[in-house]
C-alpha cells in the first residue's frame, strides 16, 4: 500500500470528485504522466529539491520527471543552496527528496570518519543521518570534489598528485566558502599531505569563475567537481589523491523517511542507470550546449526507457 504522506500534503484522489472532473484532470495534466488510473490518482505530492549546482539540478529534474511519470505530483524547489540551507528543510519535511553525494554527506555528519571506499562510506552513512532522514540505493555515478591545476603549473612544478604540492610556496586554494573549513580543505591538506595553502572563496561550485581564476593565476588549485566537462575543455590536470583526502562520493538520493518507501522503486531504478561517464555527458549538454535541465532530463529518461 502507498503510505500516507505527511499532514498537509496534496493527495490526488483524497477529495471525492466526479468522473468527468477526473477525466479532465488526465487530459490537462503533465504530458509525461502515465495518467493510468486509480493507482496513479492515489499518489501524492513529492517536493524535490536541488543544490545550487547545475549538475545536481539535472539529477533532481530526472527524479522529478520520473516521479511524475509514475503518477506523483511533483513540486520543484531547485537551487536551494548548500547543506546548511537544505538539510533542515529535509529534516522538517518541507522538502522530501534531494540528490546527494555519499562521501561529502557523510563528512558533514561525521567529520572524523575513517571510511574512504565506496561501500564503506555508504554503509556508514545510513547510521550517521538524523532520525528523520534516510538514503536510497547509491548510484554508480560519481561527481565528487577534486583538486585541479593548470597544465602549465603541473608541468612547471612536476605535479601530478596532491602530495606533490608539499613544499611549494604561495599556493592559493579556491572553492566555495564552506571549503575553507571542510575536512578536505585547508586543514585537511596540511594534516594529510603537509601542504600549506591560503584560501580564496569563489562561490560558483567549481564553475566558470573557478576555472577562469585558475587560468588567470588568481588561484593555484581549484576545487572542481569531477563530472564537470570544463576540466577536459580547459586542459586542466586533476591531481591524484593517494591518501584518500576525498571520500568516495556516489550520487545518492537523500529522502525524508515519511516518503522513502513511496518513492524508492522509481528513484532506485533511475539511479541504477546513471554512471560517471553518463553524468559527465549530461553536464556537458548543460555547459557546452546550454540545454535546459528539463530537456536534458526528458531526453535521458526517454533514451533509457523510462518515458515513452
């Protein structure tokens, strides 16, 4: 049985309506919805959020359209911000579902975690979450923090690993303001690799401002998500991380427990089809071809058999 959504949610079919009104609703609804019948009509509203990051919005839109196709009504609250902004919304139930990343999410709740591998991180994550939250199955897709330098800097300093930065003077690390105090930020570089850096906040989640700051020499090292096509497009060098400063970070749906059972089948099926190369290709459609999240999601869901 479909479990009851939290109080105050819209539940299609909760109010008795005439047959003609029901038919009108099917005719005027979302074209992606199945419009299949009573089971679809009984499904409720899911609030899907996203981080203030274009790749995360693409995944959130894929989730949203897949849920709509399964008969849910979806309210989108995209570009909410960083974890400090959206996690309280998830805990309260104001937002039901958001795409997350296993390693970074675990470090948010358990900064001293020793888990680094994909399976260990995922196993520990479930126990680290607040009581009102849970995660569904993790995806093969990864899109994690990575430290990048220009090809010229790498060649001039014989650098291919974060460890190679030790002893180089004047290194400036650039990334979102939160990076300065995160476990893999300034302190983590010193503790793990004995690398001394100063920090410059650049608030575009490793986007074009970060890339330009690297190219202009404003920063030495930029934190750019590994799935960003700008890394290859600008001939940047992603530094190896032999000591596991960055935890394995797979895409994972973070949900309020009140709706976890209701959405699990749909979202787990979608996440199983995502992989790292595929996510990078979706990101390239946004960055290089300026396609909307809606179009990218519709095309991907159609190509993978979720939409007809």
